[in-house]
C-alpha cells in the first residue's frame, strides 16, 4: 500500500487594508487641557477695573474738595512774628478765599475726570458682557 502524503496546507490570508496613520490629535492626548486665554476679555475687564478705580478716586476727591470748600483751612497767623501784622483779619480772609478757590478748582478736576472715565467704563463693561 502506498501512502500518499498530503502537501502541507497553505494558509491564505485576507488582504488587509494598509494601516491608517493616526492624526495628531490621536497621537498627543494631554492629561489635562489648559484653558486658552481670551485676550479680548482680559483687556476689557482690565480697562473696566482701571476706569472704575479712576471713577472712585475722583469721587473721593470731589467729596474732599466739597468739604474743603464748606470748611476751608483757617489762616495761620504767627503770634511770634517780629513785624507787627498790618491787618491779620484781612490776611485771614484772603487765605480763606484762596483755599475756597483751590477747592472749587479741585472739584472741577474731579468732575471732569468722572465725565471722561465714566462713559469709558460703561462702554467697556457692555463690550465685556457680550
């Protein structure tokens, strides 16, 4: 009896599609993502903060000037002066008028600052809230 040997079976493999190259997003996956800085919002909020502070300081200056207008600093008369004062009451009145004028000028400066900084604050705040 003759035995016939079978040839070893050859495995046919299915044709595989070439492997897709992974995209960059798939290659690098960070553990956490840092939020991106929104420079526009940062700028708008910074301008709002600065203009709000300017408005507050000018309001305080306005109130202080109003108090100085109502209650001006008294005139200083040196009691130990070697020359006799011609009329100390007249000098005191002039100093009082000068202090009140300075207070009015300061109040005008404060109001001007409020007029400029207030609308800037409102404009930037509205832009930031959008």
